[in-house]
C-alpha cells in the first residue's frame, strides 16, 4: 500500500470524531492505536475536562472551549457535532487518498493542521455551533488518549499510519565529520557555508527517505513546517528561514520491515557524493581554475570521499532482555496483554544510535599525496599542491588577481585551497540560485557555473563581517549623546555600523533593498551627517573599485598601504589610486572624538540542549507515568519515550529552531549561523550577547506556544560565549567556543560559560547559572559604576586570595570592599543595600570547582565527591528547587550592612547548605571563588557595554 492511502485510512479510523465517539460508546478504536499509548487507560474513563499534557514536563494545557461544549452538551448535540466533524475529516481523507503521488501527499501532509482547522471551522459554523474557530483549533490538538493526554492525535497518527500495515524497523542516518568541517573557516561566510552545506546534505538524505516512505516516516527531524522540506515542495518559504542551517547531522526514521535498506543506502550515498562533486566542479568552472591548474583524480576522490555516510537499522520488536533499569521497571508495570514491540523502543533506539556511531568510525578518507596542504583546513592537498612552492604560490596569486578584476573577492592573498574548502567557498554562490529554486541541487555543474557567472555578486547573500557585528555596539560616548538628545538614529544611539552603512551603500548595488541609509536626528545631526559625506567622498575610490570593508574604519588598518592591502587581501599595487589615507584618518579621528572609537570585540555564542540524548532515550527529565494522566497519580515507573513521544518532542524542537530562534536572534542584531533542533550558533554584538543567550534559553524552556509544546520548564540549555578581538581567526575561535560550552556542561549543565579574550592576551573566564541574568539585576551595579556611586576599581581590585576560608567572614570583607569603593551617604543605606544584594546575586550564581591542590587536607572526600556536593548546592537545576531567591539574598545584604550575625537571617542560605555538606572551611573556599568569579563577570559586563 502506498503511503498516502495508508495515511488516509488511518485518519478515518482515529480522527477526533472517532476518539470522541469512543468515549460515549459510539465506536471502538483499533488495537494498534491503543497500544501506541504510554500506558493502558481505562476503557470508560470518567472525564470532566479535556487537557493536553506536555510530553516532557507534564504541564497541562486545557482545551477549554471543547470541554465546555462537550461536557455540557446533550446526546443529540454530541451526535450532531460528531457527524459534522466526521464530514470534515472525510473530505480531507479523500483528498489525501487521491494524491496520486508522494509529492502531492507531502504537500497535503505538511498543511494538514491548517487544513483540518479550516474544515472543522466550516462544518461547525454550518451547524451553528458556538466558538467554532476556537473549538476547531482545539480539535487539531486533541489528545490521542484523552485519559492519558501526553501527546496529540496528529503525532500518533504519523506513527500509526506506518505500524497499522505491518512490522517496521528503525532507521538511523549519520553524516560526519561535522565540527571540523564547520570550524575550518576564515570568515563568517565560511562558517555559515559549512553549517548550511551540512544541513543541505542531510536534507538530501531526508528527501530520499520521505520520497520512498512518506514524510510521516521521519521522526528526527519532524518535517512539517521545515523550510528545506517546504522549499523542495515549492511551497512558500521565507528566504530568512532558508538562510538558517537547521538540519541535524543524524536522522531517525521508521520504515517498513521489508524496505530495501541497501538500495536506499546506495541512493543516499550516491546523491550526497554527486552533490559534493557538482559543487566542486561548479566552483572549478566559476573561478576558471583551468587557466592555472589541471584537474586531477585526487581532487575528485577528496571531494567525493570527504564525508562518512552511515545508514543502519534495527527491527522494532520485543527484546528478550532489557538492560536499562527504568525501562525494566516500566515494563513490569504493564499488563502482559498490553505490552508490545513499541514499548521496547527506548532500548532499541539506544542500540541503534550506538551501532550508527560505531559504523561511522569505519570511514576512511581518501589518502592524500605528498604536497602543500590547504591553508584553511590543513588536512587535504591544496589544488596544485604537488608543484614546488614558488609554482603553487604563483598559480594561486594569478587566480586571485584575475578574480579581483572580475570583482570576485572569494580568494584572499596567500590562500591555497583544497577541493573541499574551495567548494565551501563557492557554496554561497550556489545558495543564491538554490534559494530561488530548489531544483538547482539536481542541475549539472556547467549550468550552475554559467548562471553564477551571469549573476555575479547581485544575488550573493550578504554576510555581516565580524567587524560589522562588533560595530553594532553603541559606545559610551554615543549613549551620552543619545541621552542628551544630541544624536540618534531610529530612537537609539548611533553606532559605527551606521557610519559604515551610510558611507558604503551608494557603492554596492546588490545591498540596496536589503539595507537603507541611516537617518540621523538630534541637535548635532546635521554636522555629523556632513562629516560622513566627507568620509564617503574620501572612501569612494576604494569602495567603488574594490568593495566596502568595515575594517577600513579602524585606524590601525589605514596607517599605510600595506595594512590596507592586507585588509582587502590584495597586493599593494592593486589598491586604487587617489586614496588619501591621511584624510580618511583625520575624518575618522573627528568622528571618534564625537562618538568614541569603533568597537573591536564581538561575541560567538554556541548553545546546546542539556541531556538531549537521555531525554530522547527517556532516561532524563520525564516523570512518573501517572503524572501524565488527567487525574494525576503514581504508577511507580518513569514514562518511557515511544516513537509517538519522540515525534512530539522533535516537533517541539523544530518549532524552537525554525519558529523562535531566528526572531530572537534578529531582535538582538545577531548573525544566526545555525539553529538545528537544540543547537544554536550565532555571532552577536557584545552588549547584547548575554541577553540573547538568556532569551534563547528562555524560549527553549517554555512549556507551550499556543497549543504546541516546546521543550518545557524541566528542560535546560548550556552555552559557551566567547568575546574576542575582530582579527582573531574564526578557525581558532570556534574550538574555544566549543570548549566553553563543554565547560558549562561539565559544571553541572544549565549554565553559561563566558570567555573574554583581550587583544593584550589577558583571558577572563567564569561559569554562571542562568538566574544571573534574571530581571537584569546587574544593571543596578553597572549604573552605579557608570554614574560614580561605585568606583570602577572595585571590579579590578577585588582580590580574595588572602581572605579567610569562612563564608560569613568572606561576605563581611566583601561588604567592606563595597563600602571602601562607594560614594553612598548615610542617608542612602537602603540604596547601598540594594547594590550589595545585586552583587551577592552574581556571587551565589557563579559555578565553582575546587582543585585537589586547593582542597589539600581539608576533607577526606575526593575532589570529585566534593565538587559533586558543591554542584548540588551552587548549580541550578530545573528539575529541582533552586535554593534562595533574590529576596533571600537581599536579607543577607541587609544583615551585612546592619552588622548582624548570620543567625539573624531567617532563610537558610546557599553558604549554610554548603557548610552542612562539605564543611565550613570548604564552603569558605567556594564563596571566595564565587566572589572572584562575580568580579570577573562584573568586569566583563562593564567592558562590553551591557545596558540591559
């Protein structure tokens, strides 16, 4: 049976008219449907409301309008209602049944929720039922099992349509390597290209799967609403959505037991390797590589063999022996007649995941001959790399010069690339075609090269450079001008990015329509704009003949022609004439006197959902089965993850990555590079990096958006945030961001690890709870430091090394340092208390790990045991109560200011609990390190210009 016929029949059997009908004895539901439930529900449950439970947190979402109608309706009204919605369901089932092709079915399946709601609304309005629109919405999200409503009926329908026709097996696809491919980046364009190429390659594998078995066969990722999927179906997709890489490198699907996996594996592997070769050959032709180099077989072997393509399966069957204790406990609670293949899914998924990871290790990349390596990845032979150094360098230099004449600046001075990195460098040009027409993935390289040559730079995606990201931060001087009403743009302070846009837009035709010239206002706006016009005139020869480059606004890059040529990646002789560096420097100096020097630091943020593997396997974050019932109870076993729950979770991940993260990133002026499921990678101005990370984490942990679940308030994210100088190469930064993210997870998860690498070589690092940024309480401190109420020396001179190892003594010394560095009068005692409490809030939210050397002989426990106990107190965990809210910390500050003893504080504090668990001396060490960490954080917040 084809996928659409099976789906149509399944819909007829289990749509809401049948689910509601079964509650009043009007019809029975198929056994296969009932066995997809997490636990057997009562046959005739006594319900007084309909509710949808969150699939992880068990938070309830009432279906209020449907409940009011159903539980107050007469038998006659219920009968008319069921007949009406049954007609709507039959119309849709018939339309699906008549699809005639998997593409038509995929389009109907993608729009099914909206189509269902519209049809329900129509029939309910025709039947003169009240609140038709609201009830229609709730019917779309009706629980698959009203008594145990831990997922909606559409999530179960996707799985039921597969299992109702026979046995199935789980299929796992993995593409690797990932991290190295992304991290080998010179520019933000390289970084984006690596992420997006991986997403598209993964999607091409997905395309082979859904075309064979239907779109509902995909469990991870869920395809409904996925931009790449909608793009292939020629449905309306916003370019902004397609721009974001949002596909994971691992896929999970359910396919018929009889599926020919070897044939599927061959199709997937061939398609991916052919695509990589096509991009490489397109790049070869676009850059006219033949004029300097000869195509060699090793180049094709390298590009085709770079990625490991792994496809593995396991049958969905009952296991004779279950290893995982939580699953064993759950299965023991199930009645024998209810237990089915699907209830062994968590362990089968874990086995399949391990099997796939192990198989992917067997991949051997093509052997690389001796010669000069790629300057970007350092792994593969550079094109032309078997020649002597002089010859290969000359060939790449000639190529770069030719491309510069064509106004193609893809190859920089002294670069030599391998086939993989050349394909990645060309990919944004291919993307400019693909974003308008998905079918370009199947075109030959000659057509792609020809079209990209014709397009030139007109359709090329514009990427903000790291310097442009840095310049989006307003300086302190710009803030003061804004606050005095002297200079602003669109109701905010002027930035150096505004300066760059103003002087650059007239010289780049392809930017028009995407960007607009800033409009300045304020008492000195006219004078300021006149200065910018002079700067624009001075830059005209450079910007018109080469291209606008924001790094030319930094004085160190215009000190001489050699420095300027390096910025553009060209030779000195290629710089246009009539560029007066002295005149440019003089004007930039005048602007700097007015709004401050252009900022030079930007942030890279990488975030990842915590324990996602355990969540997907059902060993983390889930609750007792009984908590998912409408009438909550205790069964005595954790609810495992079934294919249906998996589908519900991955749908929520898709909503987060596709529907929420891009909007949050845009709000914070971030350059979003990747948002796939629970992973996020972005470049962001340093003054908004902390609020962006906090808001992304907040969206991730929301329970609902409308009737659609997100990850829920028991779920968390960890992140790495690295603030770096604009000249630091991205290939050096990305591994360090990964290390910071790993540090956040090692410290107990649900944390942000912050790194601040200064150009001087100094490096600051601190790990904090997300509660640090709750209500932006640190703003009080920053305002006090800026208005002189607190001396800035406080953040730089707070040295705790010689302080005693006793918590209350540490806090008293902290109060002393605050008093010494403050300008609060005696009548401002309450304000001083508030400021001290704000800093104490930072202190208690700093994560701490003690080394063996620090502990010495203070405890008989091992460092691992001690740090585990510390983490239980210091690290926040959404699955347990967090010790001491802010009001409690205020009471600590008040006791310190009033010179009272800790016994006078009513609430037990974090340092009290630490003392109980690890002893007073170790607790004192922890609080000392927390104070030092809070000082580091305050320093970072101050220097990054954070305002909210």
